[in-house]
């Protein structure tokens, strides 16, 4: 099984940077995903890491260290529309996703 | 249809009743999934299907059943609903179980069992 931990809540100011950490313990590893979920809506895909290092996609970057069981999602130049929950998910050896409980990010003006 | 759809959007159900949540995708994805999302617990996998004709159990399968008669449809059935099955249910699909292919989620069904 999987044990995935991420902070429950974070607050940041518009224009700032926020880093959401995710730690995991797995029985197998085949990649780590980050999803964004606005209140009352479905999760949408943000990023995927399978090798160590940083993946950059516009204002969003995701980092993975497999040896440490650690990932982070970096949100730069925060905008009000970035207020949402961010879900860390690990794909195991059977290619099934296990999700963390999510981190609710609130962006303030 | 564009993407993945679910029906109904929401439902209030008496305990003991049978209920089927519908999920349809038009992306020709071979893999489909059912999750439930509860406050503080995140998304938990109920059942999955890697391809038409096959299904498997996820983390929380008890009280639920699924079928995959064709590529597009993946209904989830609660044979006899209980209040603990009150949740938001998301269906998802993906092109393949390998590589970086992400799962696409439907809009969800909000189910309340009284």
C-alpha cells in the first residue's frame, strides 16, 4: 500500500511563491502525479514525474527525489485563480494511483 | 459527448436501496476507475478496469460492484446503500497504464444516503 503525506492547508499572497511538499512510502513506484481541484469540481492533471529532478511547466514546477520518497509542487506568481486543493498521487507497481488527502491553498490579495 | 460524463449529478437515496452510478467516456481509453472522495481522506479507489471485460478491486471495494461490457461505459452499483456510502464519486479514465498518461476525471456524482 501507499502512505502519502502533504500539508492540509497553506495560505499565500497574490504574486508570491508557494511550495507544497509531499512525502510517500510505497510498495512499488511508477511515477508521481500532481492534480489541481477547485471546490466542487473534478481534479485536473498538472504534472508527472518518474525520474529524479525538476519538471517545469509555465508557472508550475514539480520536483521528485525517489531515494527520499519526496516531491514538491512549486507555484510561482500566484494568482487568485490558483486557490484550490492540490493532490499528490503516487502510481504503484500495479499502475494504480493512491492519493494524498490534498493541500488547500488560499491565495489572498 | 466530449470527454467523460457521469450521471446523475447528485442523488439522495434511502438506506437499503439499490443505485447505479453511470460513467461514459468517448476518448476510447482502455482503463477506467471509480473513486470516492471524503473530507480529510482524499480520493480512494473503489474498483478499476484495465480493459473491456476485466475489472479489479481497489482500496475500498466492499458494498460496490462494477461491470465493463464495452470500452465506453463503466457503471458502479451499490446493491444496498448504507449511510457510510455518502460521498462524492468520481469516475476517471486513462489511455494506458504505462508512461505518463494521466487520468481524466468526470464531473462527479454527489450521493447522500439517509
